[in-house]
C-alpha cells in the first residue's frame, strides 16, 4: 500500500475536516454515527439476553445489629473491637444499619435498575455457636429479605461465607485450622439450602478464599489475625477448600431440584502481555499454577505436582476421599474481578512463562508494575494498597476460566473501584469511566461466547471496607456515615441506563 502523502493530499484532507466540523456539507454530516442528542446504537455492544445486572454486599460490611435477635459474635466482631485493628476505630456494630433498613435498600436497588442482588448470610446469625441449635430469628431476617427482593423482581444470590465466622468455632478448634470447621460449614450450607432454596436458585459457598486465608492466617491483616507457619497455613487452605466441597455436596442433598452452586473466588488472574498463541497458553498455565491451592484444586480435585513439590514437607495432609469432596462438580465459577495480577510472556525455560509485571493484594511478589503505571489507591491505606488499572482483567479473567477449567457458566461476583467521598452524590466520575472501560472488555468476552451470565457491581452502597473502615467508597449509593441517609450517586444513574440498554456504550 502506498502510504506516501503529498502536500496537496494533506491540504485536501484538512479542508474536508474543517467543513465537517463546521456543519459542512450534507455528505460529510452523513458520515457521523448519529445526529444531535441521539445516543449511539448499542447493538454491537450488547450483552446476552437475560444477562443479570446485579450489585453485591456482605453481611458484616452492611448489616450492623451485631448482637441483636440472638446473633452470636463473629471473628470480625472480636477483631474490630480490638483497638488499632481498623482505621479510625470503625466497627461493624452498626455498619450501615442494613438489618433495620433492608426494605429501603431493596427499594433503592429496584430504583437503580438492578435485576439481581448478591448478599451474604451471617453464619453466627443462623448458628450463634457455629453448630447446634439454629436461631430462628436469624433465618427469619434472610427469609424476609428474599421475599422483599422477589417482590421487587430482583433475583437473590446468596453467599454462605463472606469472612464473618462464628467466634465460637475460632475458640473451639482454631477455626479453619480444624477439619471440624469444614464439617460445620457443610452442615450450615445444607441447612440454608433446605430453608431457602424454594426462593434462591444460586448459592455461592465461600467468598474470596485466598484473601480470607492469606490475610487472615498468614500475615494477620484481617480477622482472625493469625500468623501461622507454612505447614499450618497449608492445612487452613486445605480445610477451607474442603469446606467448599462439603457445602457443594450438602446443597445438592438438601436443595430443591435446579439449585445451583459454585464458589466466589478472587483468582490471581493473568493476561498475555502481547496476544500471541504462545503467550495465551503461557498465561493459562501460569493462572492454573498461581491458583493451585484454591481454584485449581476445587476445579480439578487435585493439587498440582508443582504446588506439592514447592510446599515440600509443609504440604497439606489430605486423603483421596477429601480430594474427591473438594472437586465435587460445580455449576458455575463465581469470580471477583478487580484487576490483572500478572501480565505474562512465554519463555523457553521451565516453567514456560514469566511475569513481566504483577501485583495486587494477594499475589506472590512478582516483578512490580512500572512506577508510573495508572492506578487507583485505597483511601485510608496510605497508598499501600493500589489497584493497577487493567481492564482486560474482565476479558482474560473470564476467558481463561473456559480455557483452563472448561467453565460452563460464569458470574462476575464483584468488581468495582475504591473512590473518595466528594461530599455529595454527584462526584464519582472515576467510577463511571472505570466501569465503562471494564464492561467494554466483558462485552468483548460475551460477544465471543464466553458464558458469563451476570455481573455484580461491588458494592450496592458505601459500607465498612474491612480494615480501612469507612474511608474507601465502593457504592453506587452514597451512605452518609453520620446520618446513614442513602442517596444514589451519578454512577447509579449510569448503572441504570446500562442495565436498561443491556449494553455498554
Ligand atoms: C471483598 C469485599 C471487599 C472488596 C473491596 C473483596 O475483596 O470480597 O468484601 O469489600 O473486595 O475491597
């Protein structure tokens, strides 16, 4: 092709551009995609029919009522009541008072156009001692919540464990250090499926296994605040995935026909730095290995050879029977996607891949992202926690689930961004621009046939962001920390319009 332009060509092009921008000729105007205020036609950027447009929360982060109606204490109650653990001394004692305001919250979700809601059930609200007698008032709360959602035409998705474990189980056997906790979790999961699967079709077993285990048991940053040596840590990992498997089996046994179940994991996600067949394969292999103790063993029913070799004498102790339980077939993979953790390139030497840049909250110490890489910081974290903005996380983070484990159904159980409070509900332009960028990549995946059934925005409303207290704002709905008044943000209007069009634009 001749790419050589003469001066005359350039002058001609410039004259045409001037005409077009000043109203120009009719011919020039016709080349524009739309006219006046008409939005662009979204047909090319549509999501599949019946796609779920959801928002998500978790019990400890929103409910409050920490000691009401027979609820037992959780490890997060204990942790937050320990001075110095949470920024600003915040606690979830009241959180954003959702326990008492759930009707208002469901009405707001309806207003912002959500067709699904992912919430978590507080285990100690149902079993105050972890096992034994259930607390009828606890069950009643979730039953009323589900009724309210159904009446608003919002599909309920329940997570059984989003980190607020009964303190009684921590006291008894060291929580997930004990195999008994996995068993107790399975029993609780079966109980919930028995009671609620008449109205709930989708259950998530455990939320972000890797974050909970690594930061709660390795570096003590999150509850229960332990710093275990490698051998014990591997046993906690193992009991956690075992709890998932036992819950899957119990839900199959006690749930109504058609009840679906899967995890809501935060995978260490990889992407090829340059899209070639070798790099794509290398990124898939890396993803399988980086998640060996969590998603890989849940999906495959075995630990990889490389994982066991690396752990050596500290490897978890397990039986073949346990591996079978852990690998119980699931209906979908739920995945929280916030960013790419490792950009990967193929190499000839073993293991066949290298990480050219990586980072995040949980991953191993990869070669870091360059200093100037665009990022969002967690308010309240003194810039120690950052999101490396990598929108292809949505594309590769879902496509690789099919490549690596043959996922048949996928839910994005969380994605969003921490922002600051601008003092009103109109300032979260950063959230809108970021979400639009992310969803463009998600739509790329669904358009290519990656079976993503729904997307849940984290979060429905501003809430207690764990150790960073109330400083990071993740909500589509602003919550005034003093008055607890709710106000939909500008991003909520964006969410409503996107859900209504079932398309990103
Ligand atoms: C967790 C949420 C958390 C969010 C933002 C995920 O790690 O599941 O509970 O609030 O990310 O940090």
